[in-house]
C-alpha cells in the first residue's frame, strides 16, 4: 500500500493502527530493498510472507498480469489452469529471449528481474562455498549433463579444429553422453590405483595431449564430486597442464558446492592454472527439485558466450525454486547445513567402519573423497557370486535409497564405448564394494537407520549362504518373490518409521505449544511431516498383515 492509500485508510480505521500496519509492511520492504541493492543472499532467512510479497510484486510487473492487457501474439503468458498459475506465482513468461537466455524481456520486467537477482544471489553462494574469485554464473533449466554439453558446444566456436575431449574416467553415463551429444570424441583416461583410491593419471593425460596435438583437443573434462573409491581429479595439476598447452578446462562439479574441499580445488586450479567453466547441479547442492544447474566461470565474457549458446527462452522454474530456497535459508542457514553435512560425513565413516569390521569387511581408505564412502564386500562375494547384487535389492526393498553396490566384472556399452568394470571407475578394481554418501540434508538418524538395516541384510545374506542359498538365488532373480524373513523385516522397518515419527511429534509438541500454538512458525509443518511418516508406516504395516 502506497502512502496515498495509507492516508485514505486512516479515515476508515484508526490512524495509529494504519501507521502501525504500514510500519510492519516497511519492515518487509526493507529486506527486499537490501536484496535489490546488494544482490547477495541475506544473512538471515526470510519468512514466507516476505518472500511471497516479493514474488507477487515481481509478477504484477509482467504483462500477463496487467489489468486490461490485450495480448494478440503467439506467446502471451496464457495459462489455462489457475492451479498451474499459482504454482508458478503467475511468473509465466520464463527467462531470456529467443536469442539469449540472459536477455531482458520487454513484456516481462518482473521475470527478468527474477532472473538477474537469482544469478546474483547464486554467485554470492558460490563465493561463500569457497570459490572466492568466480566472476560470473547463470542458472540454466537443464541438469548437469546437458549443461556440460552447452559448454562444449560453446567451445566449438573457439576451437573449430578440436574434436577430442580428454576425460579421466568416471562411471556416470551423463558425463560421457554429454560429450557424445555435443558431437565430440571422448578420450578415456583410466585412473591409477593408489592404495584404495582411484586417482587421476596426470602423466597419461599429458602424453595423450602430445600424441593428439593440443590444437585437436577441444578441452579437458575433469570431475570433482564422485563415488568412492574414485576421488576428485587432481585439478591443480590438470589446470596447469591446460594452461601450459592452451587447452580449455571444463569441470564437472555436480554436487561439489556442498564440499569445501571440492570448491577449494576449483579455486586453486583457477589461481595457478586454467579453469574455463565449472558446472554444478541445483538439486544436489541446494535441496530443490531436479531440473536446473549453475554454469560458472572466471571470465565473465566466456560465461556470457555460454548463455548466448542456449537456444530460445527458458523455464523460470529452477531459478524461482533456488531463489525461494536461498531466501528461506539465508547464508547462515546454508553454512549451518554445510557444517552439519561435514559432521555427518565423519559420523557415517565411523559407523560404517565399525559395521564393516563386525562383518569381516573394511571401510576403504578414500580420504581424498569428502562426500562418498565405500565399504568392501569381499567376504559375501567369495561365498556367493550373486550376494552383492542381492544386497543392493534388499537395501532398496527396505527403503535404504542412494546406497550403491558395485560387483566385479560388470561390462556396459555406453554410446558405442565399452566400459569394463563399469560402475567401479576402473577396468579391474580389487574388490566389490558398497557406496554411501553424506550429502547435504542428511541426518544422523538417516545414518543410524541405514547402518541398522544394512547390518540386518548382511546377517541375512550370510545366513542364507549357509542354509538358504537356493532361496536367496530365487529372490535375487525375481525381486517380486520375497521371503517371510524379508517380509517381517520390512514390517519392522515401517514400525521404526512410526516410532521415529511419534518421538519427533512429541518433541515438537511441547506442552506450552499445545496450549498456545505460538513460537516457532515451522512447528505445524514439522508436525504434519512426522504425522505423515507415522501414517505411512501404519498403512504399510496393515498391507503386510493383509
């Protein structure tokens, strides 16, 4: 409400009340003003009413929300479903124009402002996370793989003779296919086994550059975040090699923003050598839905070239999601999440090591990997060659998501290239293993439940190997066939879910809160979340009984 309307309102309601209300509104507006002035993530997270006020004011600046607007073009921000319109806060026009994803839209000043502010806030977060000298970035509505493809296509304009991409092997299909999709030939460099770790073979990379000729190489495509026992590439050494031979360097930093070690590698690589761009996922680092990535670099003009390579306008959803999330978190909240993740990584390592030793296995020593851990599965593999894959299906059935089991001898063809030992990042890794990761948002309760269920699965597999091997084989070949023991364990796991939910509801609903519903505004949401957990466990238990 502007000052004129406020003055009129004072004739209707007591002026003191109106002035008090206007002062409260100015508090929200002050936060918005600081955001627009500084372009940085606020230190303290905003409440939802401030965020919604900001988004509403942006939306009414777009032509589709003008009162009396008459649109006669082919794209006028028309949305049939009011539910869809509300889902997008009526910011319908997306971002960019047909020739540039970063361009301003004349008919969508609000959406254009949203885009610019989001990119500015995200740039601030990358600096907070550890890459202090990053100069430019933009949010693109594609996942990491396609965002890497966009970077490679941009480099084609600069290096028309480049046909090869040097790539230290990492067994993730999207990384490999991003190069194939862009029309280049990946040159796969196998990793070196140093202790338990798989590390970058820098010498082989330099030899391959000399063999192929620097002018024929589009870029070096390195990786930070990855599944153990693979560890982040030796970025500093690769950056120096790229600088020496005048070869661009693109870094896949998919979920590395949450790791100070990964971000430090990028910062150091850019300081002493060459890194042209680094790409990271929005969902893996900022806890938003899948579908967006950040492309960042140290040369603003090159980052702008990448953004201009994107054909057409783009969806504003990823930008909207990450802006809302970061405004809710604040930089303090994000720093807290980063520290909690680091602490939980240490806790997961300790618990996994204890469990491994109890089962005659070991936690692989992968100290250079700050996110992912690996536990050997040599014992169960030696007795039953199907036990490793069986363990994976058992964990998934018991609602342990994200854990990966890697058996020996896998072979897979990806876009015509045969990978031996696929999933292990090496042709012949010494042992099968299980992966677990401490990513942002993980809690110690997640770790405790995972360890408890993994322990039960390992015990059941060992028991099955001695007196129920035939049953295990059947269950492995046909996951739909579930043994009585497995069914009982699944019911028990859902009982655990109900127990956790009840404990948390009790902790949230303290006695004063029951009486007054005051205090922390997030409590109602917490209660709903944990009640849902209880009902989920109860329903599944009923299904099992039936």
